[in-house]
C-alpha cells in the first residue's frame, strides 16, 4: 500500500490574493518568500510592482481569473478552475485541462463540478489549488506550484481503492452541455523528443505521435521502447517543425519545453508513463494497473512544465537538477579518498574537455563506508525512504552531449579497469550461429570463447574486460554454470585474472527459469511470470546467487552485465508479494543485485541500460544497448547519429556514470566502421565481433584490426581525438 500523502491547509484565499516571490540567482529554486500583498475582499485588483529577474508574481483579478507572471512564462487560470493557459514567447499557448482523471478498480473518475481556483503562498512560490467533485473519490484537487523554472502540477485524491491509471492534464467531464467525455490539453507543438530510443533511424518524432517512458517493452509492434528501461521521465517538445533525423542539439534553440515527472523512486509504482496525442491535443497517462493501493490521501508524482530550454539535452540536465532539488534524487555526498587500484596507479586528473573517460584514467570506486549506503530493500519495506546516493556524480556537462570527467570532485577514483576496452561475445556467438545453424545461446562455451580471444590476440587485441554472454548458465534463475559448456568456469576466470583481465557475467533480469513458483509474480492460475523481488525469499535467492558468482570463494567473476530489464511484469490480474510495482519494483530488484555484488566484491562492475537518474545508485555503467531493432520490417539505420543521441541522454541524466558503447548489431561493415571511429568520444569502447559481422557476413579486414588497435591504445593512454 502506498503511504497516505497529506497537504498543508492553505491560508484564507481572501488574505492572500497576490503573491510576489523572488528566487535568488543560482539558487536551487527554493527561494524565500519576499512579499505578500494583502488584498482584502473589495480590493481584488491590488498588484505588486514588477520585480527583478527570477521574480514570480501571482494576481487575482475581479472576475476570479488568476494570472502568474514569471521571467520565462505566463500562466492564466480560468475563473471556473477547469483550464489554464501557459505561454512562453510569441508562440501559441499550451491549454491545460486541470482536473485530471484517476481511475480506480470499479470506478471511473469523472468530474461532476470544479471549484474556482484558490491562491495561496507556500515555500516561497505562488500556489494555486483547484478542487473538484469526483465520481470515484471523496475529494480531488489539482495543485500548481508556480516556480521560476516552470509550473509544477500534481493531483491529489482522497478515498479508498486500487489505482488503475492516472490521466494527467485531461478531464473526463460529465458537467453537462457541450464537451462531455475526455477532454485533453491543447498545444501547437510540432516536434517531440523522447529520451527512450525507438526506431533507430529516427531521433525525433512529430508531436502528434505517441511516446512511452517506463520499464516495459519488447520487439513486438507498438512495444519497441525497450532500449532504456527506464529512461529519464522527461519529454521535450517544440513548435518548430524538424525532420525526424535532425540533431536535437542543433535546432530550435531556446524553444524547447520539457514535461518532466518526478517523485522518490519507491513512489514510481506505474509500469509506464504515456504521452497520449490527439487532434491538436495531448495528455499524460500513468499506468498503475491496480497495483497501487490508496487508503486516505494519494498524490501523484509532480509534473514540471518548463519552457525555454536550449535543446532537449539541456532540458534533461535541468530535469536532473529539479529532481535533486526536491530530494527525489539525493545529492552527491563527499566521501573519503579510496585506496589506489592494486593493479594500476591512478593518473592525475586532467582538465575537463568533451570526450570519454580514457582507459587507464582513474575512476571512482565504492569504499566500504559508501557500500553500506547502497539501498537495501530489506531495510526499506516501510516508508522506503532509507536511500542515499552511492553514485559519485560529477558536475553536469556544459554542452548537449556527453562530456564526462575522468575523475570525480574531491579526488574520488574509480577502479581503472572499469574503463578498459571490453569484449562481449554475443556478436561473435551470433556470427558462429550464422555459420553453424545452431542457436546462438548454445555457442556460449569455453571452447568458443577461447577461440574468439585467440583471434583477437593474433591481431594484437587483448581486451581488459571479457563479458561472457547468454547462455553460460544451466538455468537463468539458478545461475549455475552449465558444466557441458563451461567446465571449470572458476578456473577459466582465474586464468583471465592471471593475464590481467576481468570477467563479467551476463545476467537476465526477471527470469523464472529454475526459480520456485512461490518466489514469482504469478497469473491468476498460478503460472509464474517473473521473479518477485518484493518476496523476501526471492531477494535471498538473488543475494546468494550473486555471492556465489562474484565472491573469491565462488566463481570470482568481476561483475554483471544486466539485461532484459524491459521484462518488468505488467498486468492487472498478476499478483505479487509486496507493495512495489512498475519502475519501483525494478529498482528493488536492481538494488538487491547491486548491494549483493558490492558485498561480494567491492570493486564489482554492474552494467545496466537504466539511465533514469533514480537508478544511478544501482548501476556503475549505462549500456547504450542494441543498435538496431532487428524485428522491424526494415531494421537498417545509420548508427552514429542514433548512438550519439543515446550517449547524450545517458550523460545528461546520469553524469557520474560510465557509458558502455555496445557494438551489436551493425547493419553493415561501413556503419560498423563509422561507429567504431567515434566510440571513444561517447564512452568505453566495446567490441562484439572477432572475424565477421553476423548480420551481413562481411569479414573484418586488416584495416579493421588496425583501427581497433589504435582505438584501444588511445583509450588506454588517455589520448583524445
């Protein structure tokens, strides 16, 4: 059950009809209230004088309309409380439907009446509340906090029931007269940017197209939003008409709006947030699927509408700052200097310039005191607020791309081996599957990997990190090595260590194979769907498996490549153990894995494809994920623009984390070569092939091996392009 949320009782509307608030330069938008102009009944037109930049003023006119003026926008709330108009610059204003519609099981939320808006002061900003009568709840209201950054909107309901969905910026009206049914908000936007990659040949889409941000997806039609699960919950839109392959950082400067969703991660109990377009309209929908219980007051996550961003990546950085300012993403903490890596001395911190983390450069480790702060799901089952930020984040990048510091403030360092060039065997397995006709998972074997590494060694390529991919294990849920494919895996890992290499093991999230049914999320007929990380037994199973894989007295592997986070369970009829669902439940699973990994091996490397800022405390490296959607009718796409875009999203949202550039699956050799030439500018270079491209069968030539040798040498010496 989600804990009840209460709201402050506002002061009398008659006592505060106009509010002037000033935010100091550089403040985290939590400035103090500087003046309240009392306007008694009979003096509704009283207005404070205009103030300096950063000032936000609110005014109620004689007809009951409330107008808010801020440096970057103007908000006008209608006297009937049903709508508002939000404008910035000369463009057409965004028309907002304020009531919202939060459906619960057995009751559709329709609005019977809307009260006039109330104007109050709260924490230094003008606040407007609009109450309404609902068919599903005893009380419902919309709250608008008018800050210098934009307008923060949230919806509160009071009552009891299982929340099905929350339609935000929409009204389901039974007010009578014209306009009954669902009323979406209106806009004049033309271009939409989503941080969740979709068709790889596209970087943008029309504002009349849908977008999904969440923890679910797969290769089926309409569900291809699985590359980042979850991505940052922040969309960007502009009134400029841009082609779908335009670089988002180079167009429509200063005209981008962001729609950012924020709450502590344990309150993100929806599977996905959907941008729902309509004829010149839009609204957002959060899919709770009846797994969030409301008893008393429930407030949705806040949505910040913020105009005037230079580009979408700047908007993502501003979104991160907003999350931190509200405590949704904890601030970075100072910590003691860790011991130098035993196998390599950290290099001095270079000047910050645009580019990746060079191999051999120092990078932050997680000292023992810090590891204790990694979220422990078993200690956060109640209010689940015991979260501190493990990630050693740097200051946010200055540009729209992927500037990444090589060392963190205060001299904190990563293990140098985290930035070593990586070889993952999946692409080579797929190439061998092409040659042999055997399923690729059957080709994850000791013999095959020895052959792949031998080919690379013959060409002067020795990866610092080797990733053993699917399927080295007997069963996905029991995580014991398959003795036929990987006899003496511990001995093989020891041999790699002796050669100065590290080994990561591929891990499939959510799998039920080999897991007892009672530890799983299940269908009404008892069929297991996914592992249930809210079940104490499932968390114990995960913890023991990770210990056995990474601990020195186990396999002694060095970390995990976690895949298939998009298999997060979804379905109204599914049943689990605890209160978590959706994005929050995925975080619980990854927190369990991460904590177990660091307990087993303090410098273990955990790689995920989860660039949501709240997940920066359960991962060390963001993988950019597969380069193509191979199940599309025509999967071909130019790689460099797509992977630059993904790297820019990851760097803007999780600036303290390394980036795994991935390498699979290239559409052809020319595209593979082009991407290889820029990988070091994006992150840690990864290689997935050894002799040929698995999609086309095109062989690697000597010039390709030479290029790889040069790239890896530059990565290790820290030279920049």
